[in-house]
């Protein structure tokens, strides 16, 4: 694929586009002063080739251009690749026209969206001969699969001014996230070291490995379930032993032994408890009623004894009072029952009393009455004592019966508690038996032989993985890639010496390192990567020889890559960007600059005009061959955007 023309269409719809014409199979130099839009050409070309966002700074170009178009040639077919100006950060809209060698750039009125970037890249990939296959990363790699297309091939064709003079990287957009790994994955294919066959085997290996892992996960799940079931069964066996359902349990029983033990525990029969066993024959109620009756009898006897004691105390108090009164009368010895005394005369002094005293007969009668009461009280005392003894005897008897009742209740309750414990144990045994039966049933319900079938399937899949791995290893893509890079290194080494690049003369070879994605020199003292070589002149020189040698190899072996390479500002190490006309500088290192462009010219000639080189630069050499290579010279007011476009905005 070569580029024929680049066109910019004004946003106002004017019919004539701004057109830059390129010569296929030749060296094309676009020279000019700074800030004329030279570096924007590479970004526009990449955008037309399918990039979704255009990496142009906001300015005159973005303000005036409505459409970008690129006319390319692949064999005898021409394709028009049009892209509208994105209204936002990006767009996938595109225009695709396919024709023969008479196809030209259309007018502005003919520009319209009829495709998208996916369709555009698919068509370009098919026209270039890029095989339709999907790259699968190796098993275990933490990156995504992708379809190989012209999108990856374009990165080999472009060198921005910030990249060609960068000692850290070699390829376009290599520093962006994921790009370096993608280039390592696809470069072997573009070099011819790997193709759809290898990719197919790699994909089959990935699929087989995934299937094997899926089966292994299923087996691991079954093993985990079996281990969990074994632990559950062992736990149930220990519960059965604690519940008295198993006599002995080995410390580490086998699965078969454990199954037999559990089935024996599940089949064990326990005697059901009857209502009589549980104390429901009425004895406890009888004892409770008897206890209540005895307590009532004891309360009545205690009340009777209290009443008797109160009566006894009152009798004692009365007898004491009677004894006191009777003692007073008898102690004076004044009473003489044989002599009659006047009631109005004092018996002591025989004098008359103001109030007559009771007569002797009355006192005697009172004394006799008191004596009789004392005699009656004394006569009742044995009866009360006997009665109290009888009550005490009855109380003792009732208390003894209460103690017997309490003992009977305690014995009955202890018996009932043991029966309850026995009932609980039997209920626990029944519960354990239910769990055992459930677990045994669950184990029996699992698909028989599932694990064995999966193991056989895993073994077959492992054999398949091993076979595919042997085929993939036999492909030895790495060795084939290094072999091709070694052939590229021959041209790189020769041209690096012609340019007098640092360390090139002493190097055994100058080559591209796939692992570093950079230039590496092999010397007697070791490897020297580009990162350890100084001077922008050398960085640019090694970039030039690497890409020229690589594209020479790709063209020679008819690899499906666009056969053009574009360099932006390869002489920036000699002419700073602010210089307006490098041709006016007399002290520049012209020999080095001329050698760079001479090499590009010679490589084009060497490849029989099958390789197209496009250079955007300040330099404007006087050599005739250089003048012939200049496609546009942006000086004296000329630039990418015409002045009338700017004045009209």
C-alpha cells in the first residue's frame, strides 16, 4: 500500500480541497518552515487510516477543516479513505470508496459518511492480505485477545518527531498503555514468524487449557464436597457415640467403615417411653393432695395448741391473783370463824367504823369461794396437760407423715427427672438418626461415578493440552522471530556504519530487540541498548536504519504491511525547530544530514521502488535528487492550510 494523495476539505463546503500529492515507490520530502503544519500531516494520515481520534492541537486546522481524505493504492486498486472532523473527542464515522487506477479525490459535495472505522480497517486488512485470525494470549497471561488488522501494522509505518529522537522507544505510540505488549505479540506475525496456523494452534491450546481448568475446578468442587461430607459423617458418628448409639469409634475410620457404623446407628431401635414411665399414673397428684391435707391438719392442730396454751396462761394468771388475795386474808389471821364480830366495829381497835365492813360471814364466804376456784383450777390442770400432750402427739404424727410425703415426692420427682433425661436422650438419638439418614440419602443421591467420569475427561484433556503444547513449542515462534530479526540486523549494521553512528563500527551487529522493543548493539564487551547511547543524532540514526531495514525485509518477503514509512523531523538533532530555513545555515553538519537522506534514497532504489518514504522536515538540500523528491515546499507563505482559508475564517 502506497499513499497517493492527502486532501483537506473546508468546513464551508467549497468544492476544491487542499491537496498534497505523493509519489508511490519513491522518496517524498515535504519541507518547510516551522509552524506550517508539517507535523500535522502524520496525524491526519493516521486518522484517515482508522484512528478514532485525531491528535491535532486546537488551532487553524481544526477550525477550518470539515473532512480529511486519503487516497491510497494497493496493487491495481485504489481506495478513498475519508474521515469527517470529529465533533467531540473521537468518532468512528468514515467514508470508503473502492475503485481502479482512475479513482481520484472527490469534490466536497461528494463527501459523505458510508462506513465506520471498523469497516474501513477490515477492508484495508483484507486488501493488504492480513489473515483473518484472532490473537490469543498465552495461558495465564493477564491481557485480552484481539483481532490482528491494519491497526497494528500502521504502528510500524509512522515515526513522529517525538518518537524518532527518543532513545527509550522504537515504534509509534509504543509508550501508550498496552501498546508495547501488543507490538510484541503482533511483530512476529508481520515478520512471518507466526501465522494463522500457529495462532490457531495457540487458540486451541488456550481453549483446551481453559476446558482442563474447568474440569479441574469441577473435580476440586466434588472433592471439597466429599471432604465436607466426610467431615459431616464423622461428626455425626461422634454424636452417635456420645448418645450411646455406637459402642466404639476408630480415630480415623475409612469411608466404608464410617458408612457401616452410621448405617448401624441409623438402624438401632430404642424402646419408646410410655405414659407410666413418665410418671403420668396419678401418684404425684395423690402425693400432692395428701401433702395439702396434712398441712391443713397441722395448721388446725397448731391453732388448737395455741388456743390451749392461751387458756392455760389465763388460768395461771387467775390462780395467781386468787392466791394473792387469799394470802392477804389468811396472812393477817384476822378472821375468826368462831367469834361473831360486828360489821361496824374495827376488829383491831374495836372502834366504830364510819362505813360498816363486810361481816365475817361474807369474808368467809368470799374466802371459801376463792379457795373453791383454786381447787377447781387445780383439778382442771391435769386435763389440760393431757389434752396438750395429745395435741403434741398428733402434731408430731402429722409432721412425720409430711416428712414421709416429702420424701415420696422427692423420690418420685428424681425418678421422673431420670425418666425425662432418658426421654431427652431417646429424642436426641432419634434426631441424630434422622440426620444420619438424611446425610446418607444425600450422599446416595449424588450422581454415581461423576468424579470418575470427570477424572477420565481431565486425563483426555490433559493429553490434548500436551499434544497442542508440543505443536506450539515446535513452532518456536521466538526462534523464528529472532532469525528474521537477524536478517534485518544485517542491513541495520551495514547502514549504521555508513552513517558513522556511535559504537556501530565496533559492534558485531545492530539489531531490533523484541523484548526491549528497541535497538540493541552486540559488542565484544556485551549488549549496548539505545538507552545507553548518547546524542540525538545517534538516536535518530538508529531509528532510521531500524525502520528502513525492517521495511526492506517486509517488502522482500511480501508481508501484509503498508509499504510506506513516514518520518517527521529526522534532522531535528541538527536543525532546531525554531530555524526557519535550514538551507541558510552554513555551519550545519551537512554531510550527516545528506547521508541520512541519501540512505533513504538508496533504500528506495534498492527496493525497486516498492517502498515509499515520506519525510516532513525543515531541511531543503540543493542536490538535484533531493529537489526531485520534494513534493511541497512550505515557505514564503505556503503551508498546509491555505492563507485564503485563514482569512475567510
